[in-house]
C-alpha cells in the first residue's frame, strides 16, 4: 500500500511534536532514493528517513543502521551545504496532498538567515525530494525557489510542472475531488447515491485524502462482505454507511491508531485505523506512525537497497559464469570431434600399405580396409604425393590425440571455474551489506576477474563468521563467502571439529567447534539444517523438502593445489537429510 494523505498528515503531526527545534547534525544518502538526517535536540538524538523510492516512499523516524557510500553523492553534498546546522521550524502538510514539508532555519553562504524547506513528495512512482528556499514573504507558504531536486523534471518530462534549480516551486496539479475526511457524511452520501458503482469503488472515485483501503473499510463496516451498489442502497443501508463514515472521520480526528495487517506473518496493509475487512488476519497496532512505517517497509527496503548496490556486481559475475559454462561446452564439442582421430590413423596406415596403387594427383582413392575387409574411400590432397598424403593423416591423428589429452584437463578446469563462479553468484545474492560485497569484489580481483577494483576504505575490517549456539551449547560457525569459508575450514577449525556442506550445490561451510568433546546428534541435526539454510538449495517456499548435507571431521577436508577460494575436497563423509528451518536459525543465532 502507498502512504495516503491522511496517514501522512498524522505522521507529520507526530514528527513535528518530536522534532521541532532539533538541529541537523549529519546528512547521509545511503542509496539514490533515500536521505537520512541525523537530528539532535536538547534531550535526544533522532534519525529521520526521507525515502523517495516508488514502492516504499515515506518520511519517518528510523532505528535502522545504514551502510553509506564511501564518497557522498552530489545531492547529499548539496544538502550538507544548505541544511547542515539548520533548526527545524515546522513539519507541514497540505490537505489531501501527499507532500510533507520540513522547514529549517538555516544560514546562507552570505551569512543571512533563510528558511530552507525539504518538500518530500511521497506520491508512488512520482515520489521526489525537492529542496526549496523561501526568498521573501511574497511567496506563499508552500512556494519558493528550487535549490535542486533528487529527481529533476525538465520540459521533456513534463510540460505542466518542472523541477529544476532556479525555478519557482509549485504544487502538482490536483484533481477535483471531495475531501473524504473533512466533508460532512451527509454530503458524501448525497454524492454517492448518484454513482452506479459498488460503494467502496464509488468512494474512491469521488473522494480524496485517503487510499482505497480506507474506502473499502468504510463499506465493509457498513455492509460487511456484501457488495452494495451506491445508487441502489436502501434507507437502512444509507444509515449504516453514514455511521461507518462518521467512525472513520472520528478515528482520524482523534489521531488514529497506527495499525498493520499481517496475513500469515507477512505485512499486507497499514492505515490509521484498524482494518476489520481482513477477516482472519492479524492486526498489529503500533505506538507511533514512524514505528508502523518502519515495521511495514524496513525488510522490503533492506532487500531493495542491497539489490541496488549488488546489481552491477551480480551482472558481472553472471556474465563470467555464463562464459565459463559456454567455454566448457565448446571444449566438450571439440573433444567429441577428436574422437574421430582413430579413423585418421587407419587412413594413414591403409595409404602407406598401398602406395603403389595410388595414382598421383587423384582426389580420392578406394582401397580395401584390411581391418574390416571392406572397401573404403579415402580423400586425398591433389597437391601431395601418395606418401605425403599418408603422412598428413598421421600428423592430424597425433594432433587430435594431443588435443584430446589437453581437452580433458581443460574441461576439468572449465567445470571447476563454472562451479566456483556459481558459488560467487550465490554469495552476491545472499550478501548482507556493502562490506560483504567488497569482500566478494576483493576475492574476484585476487582471482583475476576484476582488474580495476580498488577498496576505497582500506581500514574496513573483514566481516566475522555468522555465529550460532546449538541446543547442546556447542558453537556453530558459518562462512559468509568463499574467502571466509577457506578461513573457517582451513585455519579456524581443528581436526576433530565437525564440517558440514550441502551436497553438490553452492553453499556456506558450517563448522561445529567440538573442543575435543563428542558432538551430540541434536547439534549435528541443527548444524546440517544451518548448512541447508545457507545454500542455494534453500528457498522460503520449499516446504518440508529434505536436503542432503554431507558432513565429516575437519581433518578429512583438504584443498587441492590451485583450487579456487572455497573449493575443497573431502573423504570419507556421511550424509544427513534435513528440512531447513528458518525459525531454528533465529533461535540459535548468537
């Protein structure tokens, strides 16, 4: 659901009560669609997130920890120039508009006191952040000169409204609609009865300020699951609808109850009032609108944020993997062709035995194959003598034999490279942040795949293993990438520690630290489940499918000479069949 004007207005009131008089301490731009303002008041510190991402546009306080780029983007630098140190004067909205204004008292380059505003336009795919400076009192409250916009809109993008530095900031065009929350319910009812539409749909067409879910909620409170057409309502139904409209308006006037709807544990909707239309769903209320928005969008945003950062790397690794697969396929084809080398040897031997019967300059000759007793036609090079033709076949035979021997080794190398790059593809997909992605980039550079990558933050510490504690009290370590897998298996773990890995698929190395003790079966099952969870085999919707996980003592695991990072051999081993359990992973996490 997109943030509607009603919920936005209540969020703005809440933010104003908390943040007025707070000053901007730091400004960050974690991704191209998000700004984070660190604010400090006399008594507390806050992080204000302004997101213009189309699927999760919002303005709220956040507790999330962001990974910021090493070099701030140009828009972030502009914000720092004009807004750092600014004191928040007000948080405003305009009726029925999905725009939140943050007015800051700032000091200009000339030392003058100015009012700089951040207009957070939270309108789905048209979401934007616009920096506006009010030059003098002649401008209306919502207008001023545009300093810049996160997403510039020029004359080619829109003939009606441009967002470019130096232009006057104006509000977007507004369709003529009746206010759902500020119009007398009798007036709404009078307009509704003219529509030949279901009541929920008719409310959405006629009114503004609330989203479709609120319109459906009013209809549901009036009629339940029954679909009632607006122009066919009975007097009793009109009375029920009036009461429902009054309930929704009263909920808004009283400040509402920030509520999220969960279906099978997944958030599906949110609003400023309990949504009773979702029968059987779980309704979760939050103390603040910021916490509601954070709870609804945080996980979704985290995935999207990481996808943005890893997009280029994922494309590079995918191309490398596809190239390795194509190379292996081409070498197999070449190897199949070399299987015909025996025929070349036979041609050479037959020619050598029958030189007297071969006419010089002939294009071909038919001779008896003394291996089978049947006639065989042998192509000849007209430029060569019969003897030279025989020697030519012997040379081609030796060449193909040599190629066959080399191709066997080259195919093994290509298969190993493809398997390695498949594990890197999995690593990129499951990376948990910029630090993890940088480790993968450094790994690829060390293997000669990335020539020009240079780690900008040389002080960056390598990420630690994922750490778990089994039900029996044993520590379980999980590698996050190939470099960590090598470090975990070959340097951290000891001979009697138990090593786990999903069978015949990319995945993390998992080690149970035994400290010389016997490892119980319960811990083995939990470690095997973690190995399955941290592998390319696992997906959230796989149900109760059993996954094969190999395990052995660390002393039975070794690395072949020249093997790629994370690629090891092991023997002997045993295999466990487990069902991955995401809830178990959370329970064991240290």
